């Protein structure tokens, strides 16, 4: 697992496009390999200074308050008839998760930390000096609220299962995401398709049916985020007709330039 923590010494971030998302091979998605690597993104949080920031990156603006980030309801309705109601599914899943499921959930939490932090910083930057079209800003607000809700839900599930949620890493992003709408949208699309691919790659390895239901409910929202952002970016809502999966190593490779320990 340590090989994923090597110092990121490139002067610029690699060009990341959808063409780099490839269907995971059976060998790559074996349970043993996935679980061996599942702590990799989470592990970056405690290995200070292992990733270098891109030249020109700037400290993230302060996160907005919940009232700033939330334009409307962004959580699953609290109704008894909804099997994905967090109050129901979290309690059920917590009783049955395996250690492997916990590792996968902690990896997912690492990705959700990144997304929540990114959108919160975008909202704060726009509020400090407006630069996004109104509908793009409203989308950023909604996504900030959704990702914060995902962080809360996964954290609650891990704690209910008696597990320790991984600590949140520190992040930095290219300076231009706070200046140019296109830069924000390109980066956001990359984060969302990475999250969708990672959830899909891990799905066959989750042992608890309730934990899988829980993860699938988040996966569905992440897929909607991807379509919305692609549409706002002038791209087809769906990039492919079949959703590709990512291995944990592929997902980590895509996001590690933004993690600074």
C-alpha cells in the first residue's frame, strides 16, 4: 500500500480526462487487492507533505456556513417508507458490516471529504467575489450540501459500527477554479466521475446488503451530479452508454494531486 503514498513531485497536474477511466479488470477488482489498497486515500491524511501542491495553487477560502451552502433540502426524506432513509439504513447496516466493508466505507469517506471541501471552497470564493453564472453557483451550493450530507452519513455509519472514521486530509486546488467557471466545471466533473467509478468498482466487494444499499443511494446522487455538471459544461449528460468502474488504485491516482497531508 505504501507505493501509493510516494511523493507527488510533478510540477503540473496530469491531464485527466474521461478516456483515462477504464473498466476495471477482474484481477484489479479482486477483494484482496481492493481491501489491501482501500485505506490508501485515507492514509494520505496522516502522511504530511507527501503530495506537493501545483504551482500557482492558493489556500482554499473558508468553508461557508450550512445556511450558505444549502439552498434547499439535500438529504434523503426522513420517511419510514423510504428504505434508504438514513435513520433506518444506517442502523441496519452498522449491525452487519464486515471489516472489509468498513475499509471500503472509509475509502469512500476520503473521496466525499474531497468533494465536500471542494464545493464549499467554491461557494465561499463566489460569495467573496462573484465569478460563476447564477445557475452554476446554485449547482455548486446544492453539491456542497449533498457532499456534506454524504460525509455526515458515512461518518455516522462507521461510528455506529464501532469503527473509527478516517481523519479529513488537507486539500489544495488549482488557483483558476476560483477565477474561471470552466476551470471549476472541469475539475468538478473529474471529481464526480472519479467518485462514481470508485463506488461502482467497490460495489461487488461489499458483503453487507444493507451497507450496499446505503452506498448505492449515495452512488445514485453522485451520478446525478455528474450529469448536471457535464450539462453545465456543454458536454453530453452521459459520457458513455455503460458506466465504467475504477479500482481503488485508479481512483487514488486521480485525486492524489489535490491532497497535501
